[in-house]
């Protein structure tokens, strides 16, 4: 039913654009015949708005992958650099949270490991909403920040790297077989605020899938049993995503980009000093207002990367709803 509803929306949107295009062209012809320049100008403006709508629908039509409609997990891991990288990781956590909220998605913090002085070493977000994975999947990769460090007494410029990994949350009806002997399960005390119970019991759970090396963790519940169940769902989602990646031609390049959080592997650069710019190195999309991007204005970057991934086109889409 969800698939049928999605297709109905797409088909009706296309038919609506076709009808409005025919009506507007007819209106222009009529206005020109009567010499009404004002009406012609209004109709031309309506055509421009219709073109923007068609472009937005074109991007939405690209969200047709097997798991695109699913919710998604988004993992953030700070690279080398100590406090500076930890702060950058927390900035990215805020950026993706704000982006999700802009789109009306629900965000749950599944796991979080704070830095020693500031920021975070890593975190995992669960983003719930229609096409959450389809939109966010192109954000996987290394993100580079250049700025004057607020933690450097000499006010020197620093470069920091943080990796992002996105994978779909799977439905219960998708069967993923996992052999118990392939799992290493560790329990530990949750970090950060959480109350007396959380801080004094080994309720947090970390699961390592030995054959693949995939590691997932959860500490957001007070119960070790609930955290283990959530971690198993995350592991199944990671294994499912790994299988999806094998089916894509870009799997090798994607996995290679994840191997090293450093120079030469970044997908996007965020420069705050000496000039201000956010540039996607895959699509060439540039924004000279980085604060807007860091506040969650990411749709243009995601749309361009999605279009390139599906069609091979390098396009920057404006005014995505």
C-alpha cells in the first residue's frame, strides 16, 4: 500500500504539471492574439514556476531505489585531531539533526560517545521519515572542516576530518540470517548524562560481526535487553546495506572513501577561514554561506549528488521542497 501510494503521488504530480503546461501555453497564445502583454508576462512567470516544480519532481523521482523509502541510521565518527575533530563531529550531528527537522523527519539519538574536552568521538542517529535513506545516503564519506580553531591559544588555522556513514533501517519482514557464533557482544556503562541507573550498570551494548568487522552500539535505553535488541536491528541494517552496495557500480569507490578519514577521501569541504565556502567535491555545488549549510540547508547538495549517482548528471537543484 505504501508503494502504491508513492506511485499514485508521482503519477498525479506529473499529470498535474502536464495539464498546467497545456493551460498556460494556451493562455499565452490567447494573450498574444489579443495583444495583452501583462497577461503574457504573468503566464511566462507561471511557466518558470512550473519548471521549478518539474525539477523538484525530477529529483523526487530519483528516489526509487530498493531501500530509498526507508528510515535510516546515520553514524558520525571523528577523525584524528583530538578536541578539534570531536567538535567538528558534534557540529555535523547538529547539522544533520537540523536538516532532518527541516524535512519533518523524526530524529532519535541511538548512541553517543562524548569527547574528553568537548564535542563527540562518535554518535548514531536514527532518522525516521518517508525517503529518509534516499535523501541521506549520498552523505556517506569524509567531511573536511577548515577554520581558526577556538581551542588554539595562538588562533591558528586547523583542518579537521570526520566520517559519515548512512545505511537504511530495515523492516521486520526482511530476513537477515546471523549466526550467533559470528558475534562478539560486549556490555559497558553508558557515557554522559542519563541518571543514576544508567551510570552504574552495564546497560550499553556493543556488537561486533566478526566476518565483516561491522561494529554497532546502543546505549539510549536503560535496559541492557532493549539496547541489545536495538543493536541487533542496527547490525541487520548494516548487513542489508552492505548487500545493497554490492549491487551498485559505485560500491568499490564508496567503500574506498570510507577507509581513511583524512586527505584525499573527503566528499565535501567546509571552509570558514580565510574565506567562507562549502564545496561538494563530487558535484561541484558551492555555497558561500556555510552557516546556512551547517544549520541544515543540505537539500541542494543531496539532490545534486543523488542525480549524479543515478543519472551521471552534474546538476545543482535550487529551491528543493
